[in-house]
């Protein structure tokens, strides 16, 4: 679980596509006077407790905008 403060490009290569598939849900809330986007991933069907909250990433407005710009540039959105 972490709060993302900045996103930057990593020039290493992706070695493979991860075989595990899971669900991701998001929450947007005002917290302590600022808007926060939270992405929650949930355990895959193969885990001991399927569907259990697994990882959480939080984005400020600034880091969410960085993510948006990356998606727009890399995927043509």
C-alpha cells in the first residue's frame, strides 16, 4: 500500500505478461482537503482467500494527471 507522488518512465523491458489475472476497483474521495484516487486489487481465484484486498495505490491529483498523460500518450486515448 502506497501513495504515489510521481510517475516516471523506466527504460527496462517487460520480460513477460504476468499470468495471474485479478480485479481492480477504484475509489475517489476528498481526504484531508485533497482529492485522492485509490486503486484496489483483489486476490486472484488461486489465492488462499480469493477476492481479499491485496494491493492499494493512492494517487494525488498531480500523480493522477501524470498517469492520465501517460495513458493518453502511450495508448492514444
